[in-house]
C-alpha cells in the first residue's frame, strides 16, 4: 500500500467509526442501526421526478427506484418505440415520404417546422423524430408504414408485449395522446431494446443537424442538452412532454464505468429532469468513491 493509499484508508476508517457512533447513538438496536445506515446512504439521492429508475445494464439490478411500477402517460418517449417499429420493417431509409394534412397535431396544436406537402427521406424523418421530437415526422413515418396507421399501432403494442412491457399501451406514434402509458420498469426494457439499434443510438444523441426544408437550411437541435455535455457519455436519449405526463427523460449512459439506463417521469418544471439526471450522476460518483475508500480501509486493516 502506498503512503497516499494508507492516508486515504486511515481517513476512511476514521470517518466510518464516527458514522457508526452517530448511528448507534441514535439507533441503539442493531436492526434499527442497519436501517438507519441504509437510510443515510439513500439520502444522498433525492430525485424530484414522480417516477424514477436507475438500472445497471451489466448486472440487471436496479440501483435506485422511485414509484417505478406506477403507470403513467409517457409523452414523446413513445418515439423510441416508433423508431424500432419502423426499422423492424426494414424500410428503404432513402425513400421519400410526405408530410400531409393528417400529420398536423389537431389534439394539442403543437407547432412544427415541417410544412404540409414537404417530402423528406425516411432517414431524415427518423432523425428529426428522435433528436428534436418532431411530431409530424413521427406521424408521417407511421402513416407510411405497410398497412397504414392501424397496422403501425398494432405493431407497437405487439413489440411492447414481446419485450415484456406488460403495463404499457400505445395509442399513437407521437406521444401526444395521454393514452400512451407505461411504467419506469417497462421503459427501462424499451430503452435497453432500443439501444441495440445503432441508428437509434446515433440519431437520438445527435446534438444538432441542418436540414434542407423547402430550399431553406434549418437547424434542429436535440431536446436533451446532456447529449452535448462533456461530463456525460450518453448512448441513447429521448425526452417527452405533455401536460398529463409532465417532463420526461430516458437515457442510456455510462456512469462510473457502468452502462446504466435512467428513466425519469413526470418532472415538474423544464429543468427538473436534467437536474435529477445530474443528481443521479453525482450520487453514483459519490457511491463509487465511498466504496473505494471502504475497500482501501478494509485492505489496510487486513495488512
């Protein structure tokens, strides 16, 4: 053991003894003391989203969960399933599809920079649906699916069932319908499945892209600012919002050398879901540092 490791081990041991004295003084009985110790650790992570799940892809374990089995509207998180169903049909991604009157959002009146009559490639439509959550692009993709919209919705629900998403229901391909519902547990399955599609990984984490729209170059940006943040290694991303669902965010990312899936549902306020994601990141970093210090302290005692 080096001198620096010895100093760190000594500090960790001193901190551990101090913490145990506090716990024992407040909770003299051993079961209560253990519960208090777990409670203290859990307090390092408090998320404001109504439902949350942090899932370790490597071990299959849930690292943190909050109301993860609660069924709730999922808004544009839906578009991950839309993209999978489109790609499962092995379409010609360079084929052109049109934006039609049926693609206008008559339910919520959301705006779009894709005018009726525009022809774009299926590839561009998928990019815009995943990166910028373009509703008209997602709707047009489903409308041009073999068998049309009814067949597409059927395929979405069949895919969900095949993935074991038994508390999930899709009613439209955009997420504008509050009838699109799921749980954090189910969405973790969906994110893990979507991560197996290289194109979904690439398009959902593209920071921005310039697209030719009716002869004019327009810049579209990712709805998740963390994809371009140097402190994050995001492998897949999707945001969502409608009033009934609140602000939602799902991601695959590497944190403390672990591949994790993060699901955050029904966040109040525009910045809450990003704030929760950053809190999860700091919590995992703290946990790794704590465990390293404890391991060094144990090895120091053993020697």
